[in-house]
């Protein structure tokens, strides 16, 4: 199991204030890593950092808007000053706004692209030079099952989200090809429907959708909190040292039927 051990590694998690990001941060701590928590809601970060410290994890809370160049550069600088290096970057920050191209506003389209795509670009642009200098790095990008699958129900259309998460897959393979020779791996994960703060106020509110989703999905349910962590730790650890540019879907089998 030493392949999955992250003792002494420095990890950055974006979108860490709640949901899948917070769960991932806890898992990184359990694996022995030092964890830097990045998000806009500082009070939630402070609470999670205190929780992690009480469990024995070295944790740092840093307010960061991933769509802002200045904010990203400042946050990464704080992490490097505190931890000395960045070994793992989990690009988890994201937003989903429903709407087809006919109805989603330009402001909402731009917001989705700024956080879901530009945010990963800015984080990678700022962190990769540190990883290149140390000749080691693991970048894990959270894409979505919606990078390749969509819903034909107009009420559930999320065209900007589809486009942004497909872009994450494309950026992942580009980065992977460029930096594999410098001992930096870049992979992405496509979660299906998971219980989270983002989904509880959107898809999970639609009773008919949930009935259909649970009927179609071989697992007959959405993903539970913590069920994404194993894949995240795999891509973040030396267990995946010869794996790069790959995309793993974690959806309980939804996409195979």
C-alpha cells in the first residue's frame, strides 16, 4: 500500500470549501499529505482546516478565486512559502448553470468558462513551473461525465457545462503530452451524479430525473460522498506513476448502458 502513501507530499485542492473538494482534502490528509485548501469562501476553508489539524493533518486555508490571475498567483505563492513545494494539484473548482444555448445568458456562459476552464489554465500555468523545477508533479483535473454525455430533456440542458468539461479533457491530454518527460503526470476524472452542494440544489431536486437516473444506472443510485476519493488518490500517488493523459469515469456504470 506504500504506492498510495502521500506522507510528506504537498497537495493543493481548489474548490475545497465544500462537497467533493472538501471530501478529497480529508482523504489527502488521511493519506499523510499536507493540504492547502483553496476557495473563495474563506470561513468554510478555515473551518475545514481546523478539522484537518485536529485529525493530525498539516493544513493551510487560502482564499482564492481561480478565475482571477492575481488571486491564483497570490494563493500559489502562499502555498509555496508555507510548504516549500507543490507535489499534487487537484483542480476541482467548478460551477454548473443550467440552460441551453438559446436561454443561458452570456454572463453565465462566461462565468462557467472562467471557472471551469480558465481556472484550470491559470492554476496549471502557475503551478507547473514549480513542478518542473522539482522534476515531479501530479495534476488531477475534475471533468465530468457530461464531457461526453448529455441529457436530451430541454429542462435539464447544460450546454455551457458540457462544453467546459469537454475542454477540461482536451486540456488534460495536451498538458500530459507536454510534461510527461519531466515526471509530471496529468489525468482527469469524469464523475457521474454525486451527492454534493452543487447537485443537491440542481439535478437532485428533479424527482422524475432522479427516478430515471436510478432506474438506468446499474448501481441504482448516485455516488455517495467519499466514493470519488479512491480515484483521486490513485492519480495523485505513485500508484499511477506511468499513467498520464487518461480519463476515468466514476459513475456507478451509468455510461455503459
